C-alpha cells in the first residue's frame, strides 16, 4: 500500500514542474540575447549550461529545437504546444500570451539536439536510451563521445554492448589521444559492420603529393612513376595541379591557339592547308611561341625534368602512424571476413537461383528423358502458371489464400495443357524429335500471342503475401529475401516428391522402364503412350508451379517463359538427360556459375550471360552427355 | 606369316561389367576366321573396338606392317585403313538409290573437297554395275534402297563393303534373316573373299560356321576360351560346358 | 551411263532461275525508278529483303534439309553479315559528314581528329568516343566485304569444329546453336562491345559515295543484287547437293555412324556445309540490312532463327526451291498480316484483328504443316510429279526404323 503511494508521489514530483528553477532562470536572464539570436558558433556553451540546469532546461531545449519556443515582450520564455503556452522556467500555463516565436536555424538546432541526445543517454526509460544511442550512432560528435564516457553505467546488457560499440566508433573518430584510438580500433577488429568500415575509411584516406624530398607526414607509401596505378600521365597531372609544372597543351587548345593566329593564310609561316598534320601543327606552335604570340606550354623535356626532380608519395590525412597502422590491420581483417561472408551470401543467392532453374527445368528434363523430345512450349507453360496465379489473385483478395489456391490450380491448368498438347501434337510426331521441337515452337508462339491478346502487353503484378515479403538478414552482408527461401523450399519439396514418385510408385517404375527401353516396356504390358502422356502432363504441371513461383518475384508478362526457357535447356543439357540428379546438378552448376560470373563483373549482367553460355558450349565439349549421363548401351544408340 | 591385325590383351568394362577381359587375337593377311560365343561373350564389343567405336581401357590393337596402333584413330580413319564392317542389321541409305549407295562406297578420296570434285567416270560406272550384278541387284540399280527387301539390303550392304575394297572384313551375323539358298551364296562369297583378304565372321549358327570350314575362335566372358578347327573346339570340355550348360 | 550437265539433271534449277528472272524484270518494269511506278519504293525494298530471306532459307535448307542439323542459330550469321557491312556504311557516311563539318574550322583536321570526330559521332550514343578495335577495317569497303565472308565463316568453323568434334547432335546440337546466337546477341547488347549496344547500327540505307542516287533507284539496284545473289547461291547449293557430295551429305543426315564406317570424315563434311551455309547467310544479311536501314542485336535473338526454320519447314525441306517458297510466302504473308492491311474478320461479338491474331494463326498453321504435310508446300510439287511417299506418320516399319517399304506393314 505504501510503495505505490510513494511511486505516485515521485511521479507527481517529476511530472509537475517544480515551482521555479532558479538556475535556469538565471541562465535565461543572462543570455536572453543569445537565445533570441543564436549563432551556430557561439551557442554551444549556452546550450550546455541550459542542459545542466535539469529537466526544465532539457524541456526548454527540446521546445527550442522544435521551434516551439517563444519569447514574450517582458523577456519570459514560453513553450507553446497546441494552443497553450507554458512558462519555460516555472511550468505554469500562461493564458492569452502572444510570444514572438523563435526560429533557430538548422545549425543551431543540430547543436541543441546533440546536447539533448547526450542528456537522453541518462534517461531512465530504456527505449529513450536506445533511441539516443541510435541517434548518436547515426550522427555522432566529439561531445557525444564525452557524454557517453561520463554517463552512468548502462544496466541493460544489450544496450551496454551497443553503447560500448558506439563509444568505440566515436573514439576512433574523435578521441584526441592516439593510444585510445588505437585501443578502440583494436577493440573492434574483426567487426564487419558498415559503420566500423565507414569509421576506418577516413583514417585510411590518402592524398598524393609530389615533393623534392620525403615530407614530414604520415606516409602510406612512395609511388614509382610508370607503375600500373601511377602512370607517367598521372605524375604530370599531379605536378600540374601542384603548380610545379606548366599545363601541357591539349590538341584542342593547340588548334584553337593556331586558329586565333592565322595571318595571311598561314600560322607561324606554315600554310593553313598544311596543318592537317600534327607535326606541322607543332612546328607552327613553336614558331608562335618563339614569336611570343602564345604562352609557352610545358614540353616533354620539362615534364621529364620535373618528374626527375620529385619524389611521389601517398600520405594519410591522419598524422599518427600508429593509428593508421592499426586501422589498416583492422581493415584487412574486416575485408577478409567480409570476403568470406560475401562468399556465403553469394552461395545463398546461387542456391536460390539454382532452385528456380531446377523448378523451371525439371519438367523439361523428364519429358526429354522419357520421350527424347524438347518441348519449346515449356516456357509458355511457365507463363501460363504465372497468369493463373495472377487470375486467381484478382478473384481472391486474401494473398495467402490466393497463393494456396493458385499453386494447385496452376498445376492443374498446365497439366491439362500438357496432356492436350501431347494428345494433339506430340504423339503423332513420335521418333521425330526435331520436328517435335518445331511443332512445339509453333504452339509456343501461338500461346504467347494468345496471352498478349487476353492479358495485354503490360506487366501484371503477382503480389506475394505479406509474410513472404521481407528478407532474412543475418548481418550487413548476408541476407536473402523470404520469397527466395520459399522457392528453395518449394524446389526441395518437388525434388522429394519426384524421388518418391520415381522410386516408390508404380507410375515411377513404369516411367523408368519406358525411359530405359520403350520397346521392352511395351512388351511387358506397359502402355508407353499413357506413360508418355502422364510424364508430359506432370512435367508441364511443374512448369505451372514454377510459373507461380517466378511470378512472385518477377513481372508476369507474355514473355516470362522466354526468359527462362534457354536457361532451362542449358540446365537439362549440362546436367544430363533422364536423371533428376542430373537436372539438380545442372541447375546447381548454372545457378552457381551465373552468380559467380555476375559477382566478378557486377556492372555487366549481359556479359555474364554471354560468358555463361560460352562456358556451357565449352563444357559440352568435355562432357557431351552432361554431368550425370545416362548409362548403359541404350545411351549409346 | 605376319599378322594383319594383332589384338593385344585388351580389356574394357562398362560400369564395372567387364565386357572384354584381357583378350588377344591375331589374324593373317588372307585368312578366314569364325568367332563364336554365347550371348554376352563380347563378340560385338570386340568388333566395336577394332573399328574404333569403343575405346579399350587397356591393351593395344596393331594393324599391318609395320604395325601401327588403331587406338589413336577414329572410325573413319580405321575404315580408310582398310577395315570394313558389316552390321548385324543391314544399314544402307534408304533414301538413296542402289547406285548411289554403291558409288558412295567405292574406293576413292574421302575428304570433303576430293568428294566435291569427284566426277563419275566410265570406270566408276562399270565398277558400280559389276558390283550390282555380283550381289544380284543389277535390276534394282535405279531403285531406292529403302524399297528393297530385307535380304536385298543385306546384299547391297555386302556390295558396299566390296566396293570399299577392305583388307580386313568384319562380318556380324551375316546369315541372320537369310533363306537357305542365300546362306549358301553368302558362304561361297565369304570363302572366295578370304582368298585375297582377311575375313572375320561373327556367327551363332554352327551349321553356317561348319560350312565356312575355317579356324574358329570361341569367346566367353570377354576372353578367348578355345581356338582351332571347329571339330577341335567342339570337343573342348570348356566349350561344351559354356554352350550346353553344366 | 552417260552424264548430262548437272543443270539438265536438275530441271528445277532452270525453272527457279526463269521464275526469278521474270519476277525481277516485272518488278523493275513496275518500279518507280525504272518503270511505271505502280510498285512503290517501299514495296520494292520489301521484295528485295524477301529475296535475301529466301537466300538465307536456301542456306538453312542446306544445313537442315540436307545435312540434318537443325541449326537454331543461323540468323546469327545473317546479322553478322549485316553488322559487318553496316560498319563500313556507317563509318564511311559519318566520315563524310564529320569531314564536312570539320572543314568549317579555320584549321584543317588531322587524320586523328577526323577519326576522333567519327568515333564521337558513332559512339557518343553509348557514351564512348574511342573507335573500338573491331572497327579497325571499317574505313575500307574491300576489307569489310572480305570480313562479311570471313567472320561468319570462321565463327561457323570454330563453333562447328567444337560441336561436331564432340559428336553433339540432334536436339542437343540445336540447343547449342541456339545458345551460340543468344550469347552473341547478349554480347552485342552491351554498350561496351563496340557495336553501339541496343542502338545497333542505323542509317544503313544511305550508301556512301552514292548520295546523289535516290532511294527509289537504290532500292531497285539492291533488288537486282539480291536476285543475282539468290540465283548464284541457288545454283551453287544445287551443285553442292547433287552428285557424290550431296549423296554423302544426305547419308550423314540419315545415318552418320554408317557413313563413318564407310571411311568418310563426317565432321569434315559437316564443317564444309555448315561453313558454306554460314557464308551464304552472311551475304544474305549483308544485302538485307542496307535495304532495312537499321540493325540491332534483337535481330540475333534465337526467335529469328527459329522463324527461319519455320519458313523452310513450311516451304518443304530437303528441296532447295521449297526453302525459297517457304521464305517468300510466309514472310510476305507475315508482313501483310502484321502490317495492319489485312481486313479484320467480324464475328458475332468479337472482331478478329489480324495484327493480334496473325501470330496465333501462324503458330497453329505451323503445327498443322508439321503434322499433316511434313514435306511442306514443296510436297505439292512432289505429288504433281507423281512421287507418292508412304504415309507412315513417322512410325517404324519392318525390321528397320524408317524403312520405306509400306507394303511390309500390310502383310
């Protein structure tokens, strides 16, 4: 009974402003001028003094920064919030006041806010302390470092670690004592956070200078003229910017100078008509130089002499070499760890790409395995699946539900389309794989145009449910979007399902029999026609599922299938025909390879694809039957 | 007598199954040889290796004098060296006439530019006509090979082999699908051919082999089980066990 | 056996040449430049381009109909030919323009300045001002013409050597050729490949040195050139596929293993035909793009090559004139239907607009041709001349797959 009462009292005391804050009143009285017309340079001590006066001071600063502070004609400061004004010193409401509002500029507000943040670190509310730390981490100053160091020890472990980190980062940047900075750098070595790397970068920033002798500076290294990263031109440019060397003459300048000095159809005694030759131009310019008409330009010899007379250095802006050494060591360690993490991230990316290729190619692979037929319309089945997903979404608003409906529906639709294609076209073209390829191509262009006629040419969105929208982030480097994880899971699911069907069911047994020897299978009472139809439908159905999956992260257009079909072919060809493991290996190889090439040449995805295809063409040279070839005599026929 | 073909302890396995196991085999310049053996003895694989279709895992195949290895050559090079092969199933080019089939097989330059510049001559036309009548297809010269009967295709293929003028002829089950009269004709032809070149006949049919009246090599599980005259090998207890079971 | 000259043994050659001559004379007589003007210049260009496509189709037929390789990358050679001739057209024309503009300066330009100006003009659009290495010969028409033959020929030779050597065939090879053209297209799509990225080369209809000749006349000249190229290539192709060489090539199509055992170097034959076809296709491209005026990497996308295969299939493969018929009929029909000039069909409740539905109709008719008329339009001529192929719908007969004897099944 007693305790709540005390708590209530304390709360009241904190909430209800103390009748007066004499210290604050005194500061205000002394510095009213400074408060009314603050300047960024001089306001800092004043802000610290106000902050030191206690909660009222902080409240005043906060209002000041938010442009909610006004000054009355009698020199009182009022905090105006909503329609009501309260006295900043006493906290009493001042009805009917009409203060002149203060409008501090952004520089001043920055100073005030940083002072406020320092105060917030000590706030009893953990949420406010966390917010303060985050704010400092974003935009810290030397004052913050001081505040952090002097603040009372943090009790929350997470916040304590965070504060430790922020303090170290600030120390690296602002601590006047080199030893403390080195200690801070070493304390954080191995960290790969972006903020740590950002803190190290300015320490390691270098400038190039040319000097007759070794300068008194923190030298990173001496440069040799003619090295790959320091060609002669760079040395000349450096000397020119330092003013040591006259600017060299550019061809354009030379031409303009010559054009400006045409006398009687000649320049420096050389006829204009002859000036289509660089050597003639040089002679004309020298003649002008000799006559004093144009300013002399640096010659090769002068440039050489200047280069010879100088040594070239890369110097750190940071004067202390201990600090730069420590920073370099820390950066190297960070880079090594970063490379490893980038590798992991790349692996995840490759895995997700491989799952997509796997889903897109597996249908193609089984139909090719059973019937030796390439279905060029496979890409259009993928597209069909994606459009099915889109159509379902327009009817069912709930994204999760619509996805749950779309997946089986897409399977059903494309399964039906596949069976239809098989019955109408492919079975009539048995044993003529090239003609099947062309006939299915006819189906492909017809379906594409049909999709354009029905859904229009613009891209249709297929939105993922909210729970699939985020990304799983491990740290600054490693992250993977949830959709891609879901697709990976889907691919695993289908791998499992497929293995189950192939190894554990009657259908799978019959499919394997037909794949190995259709004639023998037929004589065992298996109907190869029915098996072919079923596998064709199954392969097409999976294409539909792949279409929904792809549609979730790509735009659904009538050309959707085309973007994946060639890669799917490659997957089948590289992996080897007739085995699910071959498709898996092919998808893994192609997915991994394209990510690696993309990583090595990130600016140019087109080049990456070119190299990729070239690699596949070369690869086929060495393993013409794919990574996991079909074995036995049947494969040789 | 120097050997034309010398197969020296070759082995080959498919997925762990040893189709040919340390097989050695010689044949002279003008010799007729029958190779017999139960199914899976490696008869066809043996031919595949000699003609370059399959590469052995170990061993060597030497050809002619001075001996050179056939293993470094591809099928076409081996064929140009003078190894002709008749397949079990007649394979002729169905879409082309008998004359075209025979013309293609005629001994002549094989590289693309030589073929492009090749023009039929009186001699080549006569040779085609001779070959056609030798294999009994004189009346069918202008017909497409696909229109011939099964037996006629067999004969056309033999005619094509003759046109190639090989030094070694590998014949895989020539009697399959032939009438009795055709078989007799075939045996006579093979025996006649063996006077001027080496002929290896792979056959199941003992009667057929008996009619050839030549040295016999029995293969079993990829290696030579017995070799000698037919009477000699049929008395061999190992051969009897393999053929009749125990 | 007496030998007649090969043209007499192949009367279809004379028929094709005669028809081509009649067509050329007719178009010339109706053109704006040399005749009544009934046929507008744009139509002359379309017809000239169609002849080039027919030329490419003849080459495709060599590769597919005779050699049995369904090359889905044939248009790569076509576009390469276009790019290589386009380099000279664009360089020489830009050089003229830049020289004219630099002549305004008080100081005459140096060769380096001239080249820099040209490079700036051509490559400014992709943010570069250096002349790429691939343009080293662009200033010279004879060299660039040589490259029109050499580059596609060498590409075909290199690709073919790699692919045939490892005995990739059938569907695998088709996919690989498709990959080849896709790789080339993607490479050309890059801005820094030196071929102006997806801008491609443009202004190719203006022939440097012939600025005084108007487009109406030029279009007829190109029409003649295309017709002449088609005639020559047709005779060359017909000569190649006749006689023993043709016999071997068709044998390779039907059973390449057997051909090997006859001692023929199959890979060599494939290479010769593939490379020859690539060079013919490149010539077709080099004649096509000056009439089209613009070329960009989209022309190399696999779909274009598949269309070429479609034309040959509809026309009738394994017949050189079939390829021409297919290319001419389908490409002219396509441009008529997609040009918006075909009348719409008004059905109750829906209007079939051919711009939207032509593609669907083409796709379906293509499936129908493959199913019911595997010999294509040329099959009609076979029927007229009394050759009745057995109708087996691809099924096996007798002891051999693909045996021609129909009656065996009836017994």
